[in-house]
C-alpha cells in the first residue's frame, strides 16, 4: 500500500467467515519503510474471543474424526499453495515488517518446511505396540488430539512462526485459534486464506486480532486446552504463568541475547561475513540474531577492524529494493528505543565504533530507519549488554581465553542461540557439551533447527517442557493413551484376583 491510501480495518476469522469486529479500540499496522499506516487492527472484545474459541470447539469433533490421511491431504495442498504464493507472501511480510525481500522469502520457505514435515503426520502420529506384556495381554499406545489449541505470535516472523504451530496442531486433529502480532497481522491473514483454499474446513483454524487482553481472554477460556506463545521474555513468562495457573498445557518462547564466540584460530573472512549477516540481517529483529561478539585473546583487534569496515559499508533502505542489505525497524517507537540504548551505551562508557543513529534514507525520510551500529569494549554490567535491544546494534566483549568466554555465555539469563567460530575440534567439542544454550552453531552463526528438530531455547528463552516442531511439536499437540487388552476364552477366565497383577 502506498502513502495516502485509506488504511483497511482488519477482520477476525470465525467459523470460516471474515467478520467485522465490534471493537472501538484499534492499533495501526505501519509500512515501516514509508512510515505510513496501512491497516487498523481491532482490539477484539471478550465476546469475539469467545466466538472464535466456540467455533474451534464446534469444528473439533468432525475434524478429530477425519482420517489422518485426509488431514494430511489438506496439508499437502497447503504446502503447494504456500509455495505458489511465496512471492506474494514475502511481499506482504516486507510491507508490514520492513525486512528485505530475500529475507522475507527465506522466512516463508522456512514456514513451508514445517508444513512439509507435518505432511508426514500419519507416520508421526503412530503409537507403540507390544505383544505379551502379560499372559495373553497386549499393549498399544495412541496419540490423540487435545481439542482447541491457541497460538500467540510475535511481529518478526509473521509467516514462519504461525507455521511452527498450525500445521502440526491441526495435523494431529486439533482445532486452533491464532492471535497474530498486532504489528504484522496481514501475512498471517493471507496464510489462513490459503489454508481455507487448501480445503481446511470452516472453524478448524480461526483468527482473532488484539493484544495482551485478547491473549489473556484466550488463555483463560475454559474450552482452550493448550497454548503456544512466542514473544518477549516478559510476555512468554506472563502467558506461561497464566496458562499453568489455568491448568493448560503451554509452551512459551521468549527473548534472546545471542553470543558468538570467536577463537583466535577462526577463519576471519568467514567469521566476519557470518557475524555481519547474523547481527544486521532483518535489522537485528530476529530471536536468533547475534547481538554479542565475544572476542577471545588477540583476535579482538582484527575482528573489530573488519567488522567496522563491513558494518559501515552496509546499505540500509526499503526492503523491497533488492540492492539493500537492511530494512527499517518495525515502528518509530521501537527505532527510538533502540537509539536510546545506543545513547546509554555511550554514556555507560562503551566504545561506539559505528553509529547508526540519525540515518536518513533519501525518499524515505518518514521511514523507521536506524543504521548498523557497533560497540567495542562492552562490559557485562552495561544495559546494552544486559537487555535485548532487538535492533541493528552489535556489542563486542573482549575476554582473555576460552574458559572466560564460556563462563560469560553461561552466565546469561536467556539461552536461545549461540555460536563458536574456531578451527579447533577440541574447543568446538567443549563448547557443544558445556554451553548452557539450547541451539548451538559450530561455525554456523544462526543455528535455527530444521522442522524435524525442535526449536529449543533454554532459560528465559523458553518456559515449558515440549518445544515447537520436530517430535516435540507432535507430543505437545497430543495426549498419549495406553491401552492394555486381553481376549481370553471363557475357560481361561478366573475369579477375582486381589494381588497386584504381575507380568509372569
Ligand atoms: P511481544 O512480546 O511484544 O509480543 C508477542 C505476542 O505476545 C504478541 O502477539 C502480543 O500481542 C502478545 N503480548 C504482548 N504482551 C503480552 C503480555 N504481557 N501477555 C500476553 N501476551 C502479550 O513481542 P514482539 O515485539 O512481537 O516480538 C519480539 C520478541 O519476540 C523479541 O523479544 C524476540 O526475541 C521474541 N521472539 C522469540 C522467538 C523465539 O523463538 N524464542 C521467536 C521470535 C521472536
């Protein structure tokens, strides 16, 4: 949408119908490259949340009884449609998030890969069976759906993160209500339109717009069985606590502060290229972005010099222009918050090597831009180190040796991702074994697991037990039932037995 166009008011999807919200309160969806408002998101009222959950509950019995191969066929059709519409979806992501178009495309494809994985749901749902667990007794286990599941998603991956949840949840036979990010809801809307086109029955997946209050109403709803939530640590913890208090199953993914450790023997060209992409890609608005470089020993000076040159050469501008490396931030408010962290870094005594504040992109003066920023000599007690900035601000910490680097990383409150760059198998193995972070890269800067492994943050980056996607995702969206059975002939039936049964 271009400047001057009237913003559209978004609708909720309830029982297969896009429905006007009765809400009076709305919040704007921007085009961050232009600084214009493209849509208004209604802050849905409690009765609308209730209607969405009831629609999912009504659709559940028939969907649960739909043969698993038929559910898989919907997913196969969906993965084809998402592939066919990938460019369109990426353009919506860029228009509302700001990230560059190739990055947006990558996130759509990553989402599609989860659908690929979910297409194997007939096999993924298989239980176990054992003959002769006792005399004439056999045992089987089934994975059965839970009922209505809810998904709460963040602004930074509006195509991919809903796909962490929906394909597996519905593949397992559940129905779903999505509460997308209020900042990037249009991509999620389009994803659900395509799901309906793929043959997903009305009411199986619903969407209700809003914010914190909407989340709380969904989590509290008595017909909701499970909650998947992705966002900042504060939101994740609040949702985890509320859901647990309500007796609901919950997986809540939080924020991050990801460290990349550079050993003195690392290949510097590869390391610097990796750091630059991981720190400034998506303007640092990724939960797996690298925001801290830990330079070990005398690698600090050459790394600083190369990072400064590379960061200073990046092109920042609208994400639709393929010549750019980095787009704008999500809102003016967030851009100002990131800039205020840079101010605090300077006043706190860190060495500002590259300053992205005050960047103006010609022709996009109202866009929410902030250029790549690099600090050196950052100390662990500075706010630029302790807080998740979620912007293009990279902090370099200098440490004398590997053990100090490992201790620094392990002292973190969050533990989403980390990476070690080295040529030493010994240090790589030590890091892999001893680091207290859930996703680890060895010479890989953003070690996001593929769909068939769980996305597995630790500490304040995750609250719950079963992570999203992979086999964890299937376990999260199902309940195990174990059946013990025997078919004795009449003459084998004995009288009551008051001792605890034994297997022999
Ligand atoms: P956010 O926490 O502001 O919002 C995330 C979602 O939670 C939104 O749908 C929002 O409406 C809702 N929400 C906000 N406050 C809430 C509250 N108090 N209680 C319940 N729900 C609430 O996050 P954001 O700004 O949209 O996204 C960026 C954050 O998400 C960053 O911290 C980033 O690290 C994190 N994130 C984490 C992962 C991960 O896998 N761990 C992935 C993507 C983003």
